[in-house]
């Protein structure tokens, strides 16, 4: 059963930003989909099991952006 989680990423301003964040989050184990709304910074992640916030935060940091606190 797939799990959907939502996050907000700060600092994304263009399609390159979206691609960088998508690539890093997609590389996390079990992730099957990433959808990003550039306007709001909203990120919806579909995965096989719940992801740890630390793993998502590390992926977003690696892309050069910041995960907003929930």
C-alpha cells in the first residue's frame, strides 16, 4: 500500500529547483513519485512505506533547499 506525505520546501524559484529537489527525493528508498507545486513550495511524495522526516530533510538539503518546519 502506497503512503503519501506532504512537505513544504523553501527557496525554490524555477524549474531547475523543482528538478533538483525531485531528483534527490526520488533517490530515497521506496519513493515511487514526487509532485511539486512551485508556486506554494508544496511537495507530495508517494512511497512504499512512511519516510522519515530526517531522510527527506537531508535530500532537500542535498538539493540546496530547505524543508520548512511542519
